[in-house]
C-alpha cells in the first residue's frame, strides 16, 4: 500500500505517519523506485499507535511496548495513575474556576480582578501538587530533552576533536591552508548540529502533538 491509501484506511495523516517513522515506531519497506510500501502489518501497527495515542499514552511508552521492555498491563496501569492525577488536577482547577465565577459578581470586568492575589493562590496550589499547565507539554519537554542531550554529546565530541586538531597544528606547524581545512571540519559539524537541533525543536513544537487531537 502507498501512503495515501494508508492515510485513508487508518485515518492518520501522512504527516503523522512520517512522524511515527522518524520516531522509530514504524519501518515500511521501500520499492525499487524508492517509494514507501506499507504492509498489512504496518497498517496494524498504525492502528495500534492510533489507539494508544487516543488514550494519550506517550510516544516513549509505545516504544517500550514495541520493544517488549514493558507489558501492556504495566503501560495501562501507569497511564491510569497519570489519568487519576490529571483528574485531581482538573477537579482542583474546576473548583478554582467555580470560586472565581462566584467572585466575578463582585468584579464585573477582567480589569477589576485581583490578578496578583489569584496568581499567588495558583502558585500555592501548584506547590501543593496541583498542575494547571497543559499536560501534553510534558511529552514535548521529554523529546526536547532527548534531542538536546544527543546534540550536546555530539558537540562535546566535536569540540574535543577541534581542540585536538588545534594542538596538532601547533605541534606539527601545519601550513595555514591545510590547517584551516582541518579546523573547518569539526567547526562545520558543530554548526550543522546546532542547526539540526533548532529544526528538531521546531518539529517537536508543531508535529504530531498538534495533529493527535484530530483523531
């Protein structure tokens, strides 16, 4: 099957299908002309991913399920704990909004609200464990952290290579042009890594997480 057929059969956008491939959740074969070919097993995998994402199970959890490093039961139990915690947060947020609604009779317009006092109250509730932030941001933060660590390690390696190259140039008295070429290689690699990291952050911000709510 071609990607257009899979998109229609499973109800997942091509953007998300490619995203899952990039994340290593799906590995379709390639035809002689280079086009992706999706097998019935790939379609079934996408259906499994769709189900798990609709339950808001994170990408990393799905990876562990696919690798066999955790069971479906363990995954669902962990998700239930997350959902119960989220429910408590939502109930606390609902109570806060109800209280604010009652107060709104005294403060007819937004400008009259005691914003500093309300923000302080929210801060105190968050210190007590309540979360007002979007829980989906956690998934993004984890992926950003992974990308940052990977890029950081590579940049550290290239910096070491750059320092070693400089030391070798000084010791061996290498001519300017060959020395410049040797220095340009690790420097270019560092710049390219920073560029790729920036693009990865953009992808995380506008990738699958925005699309997931559509199904």
